[in-house]
């Protein structure tokens, strides 16, 4: 008997359109002989769209309006064997939707409330990883109220880390709101941008040499496995939104051309981070590799990474021998395991 799957896409974050692209790929790949899939797009206003508007949004890739409030439509998830919430960023990847589905008693793909929330919040991620002994870049936390009342104290935090540095909102994905700050004269503007998007902001030191960016895909629940290591190369100052989502701006290399010892260490650290953050199902773990010093520093963990057929996470698992169709099928199986 076919399993009934509810595919949630869109959402209220700045990654709405990316989610629609991911959903189209997942919808086309789930085997029709095993699954009966119903897509539902959530608008940027947080409303669940009816079938006609959902299909229009998926076909055009454009954000739609209308629909019912999420709490009015939550009951529509009843009767499904599992939910595939292909939602990226806040109000989708951060434990909110996961909490709703947990209350409803419906299995879903990916991490639960804790793993999703902790991994989405850069401050909590760094604190958990530090307690697990996983190496990271030096960083400091700034709060909006502190910036408004004692801005010099925040400027001193930045000076202590040294320039150049990065300024990042604590709870946004896809490089939204991130600035590279070359010197004190650029700091205030970067902080104003980040604080306009989040009340908590991370200041991150840069490595002494430009690092290479390595990525590892993790798949599983209590016995996760790590993919081969991949690498992203690009000409931009950093992996910003435009570079990430403009075709031809970045190149994937799988496997990454790094020493075997570095690849093994990245895979081991990815699994350590996955367990420490209580992730489940899937995650993409990103690292900085400083070739000159041999340092391997964990950058971030994405619990619902981009999921088009050309995205890094599916490509990493493909290098591990799992086709895109087999991968999405396995993810549903892992969700049902959690029941």
C-alpha cells in the first residue's frame, strides 16, 4: 500500500523561492509506485495555500498569497503517513513547523524541535559545538539593546577579534544579512543591517589565510553516515546569497582535492556535530579548511539544506552511491523510523 506524504514548501523566510525549487525536485523524484504525494505551499504570510494556488506556485516558482492560517490548516496533515517539510530558514527549519507536527503526532523528515532550533541559531550551535570540543573560528555575541545603549562596547568586541571580520544575524540562512567588515569604518553599517533582521548578532573572526570551503552530507538517525567531502570554489569575497543562487558563480568539486587525513577528519567532525546537536534524517555540515596551517574549523550545520537535483547535499550523497530518488525515499523511511 502506498504511503501518503504531505510535501510542505515555500514558507515565510527569505528562502521561499529556494524552497519551491527544492520541492519541485523532491516531488518529481519520490517514486509514484511507493508514495502518494500531496504538495502544499505555505505563503510568505504563513498561510497554507489550496491545491490550485499550490500548483501555480510550484509551476511558476513565484510566491503566492491567500490561503488559510497555519493553525486552521494544520489538521490537513492528519491522515498522512509522513510530512516532508522542504522548508528552509526561519519558520520552517528552526523547530517551529517541527513542533506543530510533533504535537499532531505525525512523523516528518529531518531533525526534531531541538536539533532544528539549536542548529538554526548560530549562537546556540557554537555553544553546543564548543562544549563538544569541535574547533571553530573565534566569535562574539552582540545584542541589539546593547548596541543601542553601549555601542562602544560592541565596537570593542569587534576590535578584540581583529579585522577583517564577519557580522551575521544569529537566525537567518542563505547568507542573508551577512557582511564582511574590512575595518572599523564599515562596522556600524554592517551591525545596523544585521540588527534590522535579528536582535542577536554574531561577530566572527576571519582566518589568517583565505580558507577553502568544505562540505559533508550526513544521513541517518541514531546511526548516521557521512558522505565524501565536497568543496565549493568561487571568486566572491565570501559565499553570499548572489553567489549561492546564481548559476555559474560557484563550482562544486566532489570529492574535494584535500589530503585523505583532512577528509577523514571532516567526516568524523561532521558526525560528531550531528550527534551533539541531536540532528536526525539529514544535515549538511560546512567547514573552513586553512590549507597553510592544516586547521579544519566547523562553520555551520544546515538541517534542511538546498534540495534541488543540483544542490550540494544531494550531490554529496550521490557520490556516496545514493541516487536522488533513492535519497528522498530513504529520508521518508528515516522519518517513519522515528515514529
